[in-house]
C-alpha cells in the first residue's frame, strides 16, 4: 500500500468538509421550515356542488383560513337569499376564527345602488354558531373604541339578524362611482368584532381571478389571535375550485 501524499489528503479533507456542511445545512433547513399543509372542514352541499372551509397550517401555526367552492356550486342555487354553515376543521385551531358561512344573495342587498347585484358574502366568524344565531337585527349604535376600528371604516349602524353591523371601507371603489366587484367588510355586534368578510360578485368570480388585496388594520384587536393582513380570490383550475381566503395570519 502506498501512502497518500499530503496534497491528496488535503483535497480529501476539503471534499469531506464540504459534504458534511451541505448535509448539515439540508438537515437544518428541513427542521426549521415546516411544510404548509391544508386541513379541510366537512363539505356542505351548495347548489349542485359543495363548499367547505379550510385552514392552512405551518406546523401548529395557522397561516390562512378560507372557503373553497366547486365549479358545480355556482349552478342550481336558490332564487332567494340562503346561508350555508361551513365548520372549520375540528382538529386544528385558527383562533380567533370559530366557523365560516357562505351567504348567497341572488338579488344583492341594500343599498341597492351599491350592492344590488348577485354576490356571495364569505363570513369568517370570531364568535360561536350559537352566538351568531342569537344576533338580533335593528339599530346598534354601540361605540366601538377607535383603536379597534380600521382606518376609513364607517358603520352602517343597522345590525343584520344573525350577522351584526357591517362596517364598510369609505374609500372603497364602489362608494366612489365604480361598480362593485369585491370588497372587505368588518362586522361588530354591540361593539365587539364578530366577523371579517370578503364580499364578491358572482360575475367577478366567474372571471376566475387570481388576486391578493391588503386588509386595512385597526391599531389593535379586542381578542388575541392570528388576524389576516391580506385576502385573496383565486381559481384553482387543477381541482376545479374557487378559493376565497384570509391570508398572512399574524398574531396580534
């Protein structure tokens, strides 16, 4: 056996060190970047198809809550307003969100000159189903402390039964001469936040959009939890799903 030269030994040591470093880096990357996984709630019949709520999880942290609708869900819908309860998956936590509802408005709703076109309300509730169903309609002028109100948002004052008082972005395009296609609503009942709601027209959804919009934030929230800073409307052609999501959940 011939002894290796110092030069060969040096080269072998360098190669070994590089390989060990690459292996350690790969292991470190794998351990510090958990895979984001989708966890689905049970499907609910909507029209001729289904809809379900879902949560995207990175490890134990929620990153997104959303609602997915199959293509067939846009067909065979009722001719009158309808609400579909969509439970969040039971095996994960997406606090402060408790459940979602899909509300179908075939003739729109007041004010008719703004929102009087067919559209869906995608409510993500921060209260229980029982508390939601107990919300009474009528005038609700309870003051919401300013630190909990997003900039430019104003109250409609009138509570919708089983929903609450809708607060609109006064700078949204539909309030300034543009036709309504999508908007983001905050909801309060007796001064307490009870939902965050993307509202989207059927016509806009049928264009199969792929957009993400910022959500105006209050200075603080009344209850701790992971709140969205953006919302998205996307068409998943591979699965035939329209997805409406609250994204970039951030602990507040």
